[in-house]
């Protein structure tokens, strides 16, 4: 599993992202798996990023969120398997909004 904190582009903390791979694929190209989002932020940070907060809280309520590893990014899908975003390097894009990811995998 990989763990990340999710921040907005002003570096306000909005939640967490966990990626889980299927069949211990080690996240190689073509790998697939599931992800989960936990929206967790102070009220001031929620109010400072209302659209981003709404996106994260909506996804946090969905089950069966899948990801697919591509050559240079990870494609994210919603519970209906519709592409809604991507992860590329330390950036997360969901429904057209940009977020920053901080890798927590080694610290958890």
C-alpha cells in the first residue's frame, strides 16, 4: 500500500489517499488496484477550498474506486469506472482540480 496526504495548491491539508495494488503487482506498468480517499481537514481549510473539499468528500463516500498504472501516470476512476483523474509525480488531478501529494508511505 502507498499512503499520501492530499493538499491543495496553497498547501492546505485536505485529506489522505491510499493506493492498494492487486496481486502484489508492485505498481509496475499495467498494474491495477483500488484506492480510497479520506477527506479530513480543519474547517478553515475546508472553507478556503470549497470545490476541492466537495470533490474529496464525494469520492470518500464511494466504494470500489479503481486505478490503472500507465506509462508515466496513474489513471483514477470513480465507482462507475469512469476516468476522473490522474496522479503524475507529486500531483493529483481530480475532476480538473489540482492537488499536491506528500508521500507518507515510509512514515506510516
